[in-house]
C-alpha cells in the first residue's frame, strides 16, 4: 500500500496526467487491489464501511426527488380549479399544456444537466436545479393568465430536468456498493412522498377555487432547504478526482467511508480512470463509440418506462377515476400509498434480488394490470366488475411500477456508465425520457377520447411486454459490484 500512497501523494494539488500511465503506476494499483478488498464492494478483509456516514448526504440530495414527485402531481387535483380560475376550462389541449410545458422545460434542463454537473460539480448543480423551481413555482402561484402558468411550469421543468440526473450521479458516487441499490431506491421513496404530498395538498382545491396557489407556494419550501443544506454536503469524490483535486477527494472519502477505507477507494478511482482523458466525454463517443451500448440500454429503458403510460396515471388519475364513478380524492390517495408501498418494497429487495429481477417482475406486473383495466371497459364486465377491475388494476399498475420500473433505470444507468461519461450519458438518456413524457402528458386526454380505454390500455400493455423481453436480453446485473467491476464486465461484453 505504500506504493499506492506515494502514487497519489505525488498527484496532490495538481492535475493528473493520465495519457500514458506508467508500468510502476499500474503495478502499484494492481497490488493495492489485491492487498485489500475495496470498500465500495463486498469485501470481507476489512468489512464494509458504515452506511450512516453517507446517509445524511443522500437524504439532502433526495429533496430533489421529493420536489420532482410533488411537481408531477401538483396539477392532478388542482387542474380543474386552475382551468376555471384562469379561464380555459374544457380546453383539453390547454390542460395538457399545463402538464406538458413542465416536461418540455425538463427536456431542456436534462440536455444541459451533464454539462452543469461536470462543469460546476454535483453540489452546485443541485443548487442550480433548486433556483428555477423556486422561481417557477412562485410565478405559477401568482399568475392571472394561462401564459403565466405555462411560463412558471416551464421554469419548474428546467429544475426538474437537471435534478434527477444529478441525484442519480451523486447517490451512485457517494454510496458504498453494498447499499447503493437501497439508497438509489430511497430517492424513489422521496418521489412518492412528494407525489403523495401534492395529492393531499390538493384535496381542498375542490371546494376552494384559489387553493391551488397555496399548493404551488408549498413547493418552494423544500427547494430552499435543498439549496441551503447542500452547502453542508460533501462533493462527489469522483468529480474532485477528475478535476485533479486528489487531496480533496481523499478528505471526502474519509468523511463518507472512514479513514480505514481511503487508500483502497483512491486505488479504485485511479485504476478505473487510468489511461482515460477526463475531458474527452464527447457526444459522438456515446452515439458511435464503445459506450453506445450503455446509452442504448439506458435510453430504451427510459422510453419503455414512459410508454407504459405510468405518468398518465400521475397526471390524470382524477379524470380516469371520475369516468369510473370513483371519488377522485380518495382514489388518488390510494394511488400515492401504492406508489410509496412499492418503493418501500424496492428499497428492501434492490440489493437482495438485484436490478434485473425487479425490472422484469415490475414490467410483467404492469402488463397484467393493464390487461385487467382493459377488460374492465369491455362488455364482459359487470358494473361492479368495471369498478373493481379499473380501480384495482390501476392500483396494481402503480404498485408494480414502483417496485422496479420506477427506481431502477436511473440507478442502473448511473452504475453502468464509465465515470468520465456518466453525467453526459445520463443527460442524453433522460432527454429521451422527457421527450416521450412530454407527448404522453400532452396527448393522453385526447387519445383517451379518440381511442377509448380498452385500446389505450392495450397499447401501453404491449410496451410493457416489450420491456420484459428487452430487459431479459440486454440488461446486466450490477448488484453488489463496484463501479469498476461493472465497467469491466460491460466492456468485455461489447468485445
């Protein structure tokens, strides 16, 4: 280990020249790897680092997911009163725009999220994502016109677009591998809590026409907390290392893992980064180079996630339940509870069953539940059967989604991407996510009117079946592996 200590002691305070790694450098790293099991893996020689050290940092980062969930659901209960108050009641395109303009902003934000995260660091990226959400929510809460609402939603969307990719990056980079899946799933729980909170907050909107403004003001509180408390959190050691700030990366590892794990963590960082140029993460390499398979897997997973129709439930469940004759307030709370319950199951099982098993089971369950909903609207179902199958099918759909298809894609993508490409690859894949999400939000009500529930559910169910096949053939298991081990296995699979 002394040779490793000398290797990164020499590099302190200056940028690292990784163009031609020396034999001595690589030999030192290889000796370090065999001398001690890495703390971010499942080593037995020195054990695993305490999860309690990194937990506070993950909790603060999860506020981004809380805000994400809140803004997804804030227009669910309030959309009707917003449309009446602002004068576009009955205009389904205008109602769709209130939802999808936010998603358009998220697409723009996601395009720049990689540049922001790599340019200013993960902590500053969190703070930059909070700022437009504060401005946008304030503008939405005070507007007197549809145009003002759309502008506010667009600003909120920009923050939402930056937040998820930075959260996935940060949680992956500060978490020990043995709890990385659990921490990644906990961000989905935060999304569920935000969504559930927005549904509860929107209940009075049915009786109080101006209550929707309060719902938007509420969202500014966690955004301010995120911006302030992120100042106290650790920066990503991977980002610091890429910037040549080796001493600072060591200090962060000691803060996150404990002093006994610093040397091995630094050895892994240098070995996974050796021979790479940290500034060469170009879009062309993602689209045409050896990392194309990673982007293909991530983009397809996000596309299939959205084509399953999940966000149509979160945006328009009130409308769907109303058509089924179910009080929307109580039904929507049940949706939120099922989402939270499924996410809790994912936290428990993510590092036990693995990512791939949860994805397959999740998409399969979603396909079955969509089939139940389709049957509910056919002549084969009695009035009671229609109510039971439509509402029960929707709740099962949400529960199934939350156990795998919700939390896994962003976590999996952040694990399988090489370190220097991670932020850019996440930005590209999430851009695909937001484009499809935008069109689902914009066109769902119109498709429901034109196609009917049976055909629409059949289409969504088809994409869920496609997702099961795709995951089985293309997704590798990352449970318990260090980021370096995952990268090596992917590279060998592409050769």
